């Protein structure tokens, strides 16, 4: 029982720290503009982190599948949009 109380306390502290932390500000990248995709972009898939979304978008460019991509932030996930 003390383990579950300890875990609950740790989870509460981590949650409080995440909500209290100031948002990270990143420099805008030319290939992955934050915000809304262009009107003609195609939705590809979602990712649990921004870095995975960027890696997938850049991988598509490297393989010649599309020329540009956008990683837009949703409520819980990052969404990959491409021009093809």
C-alpha cells in the first residue's frame, strides 16, 4: 500500500511541475511551420512527440515523397501534413 501512495505522490508532483513549467519556445523552422497546414496539404498521420513528426516529415522529403511538410500541434498529438 505504501508503494501505491508513493507512486501517487510522485505522479502528483510530476503533473504539478509540468503544469507550472513555462512553455518551451523554439525557433521556427522553414520546413515545419507551426500552426495550420496549407489549404492543399494532405493529412498523413499523428505522432506522440514533435521530434518524431519532424523525423517522419524529413524522411519523406529525403525519399522524394513530398517537397514540404508541417507538424501541427493538436490537443494530445502532433499531426503530419504534406503537400502530397
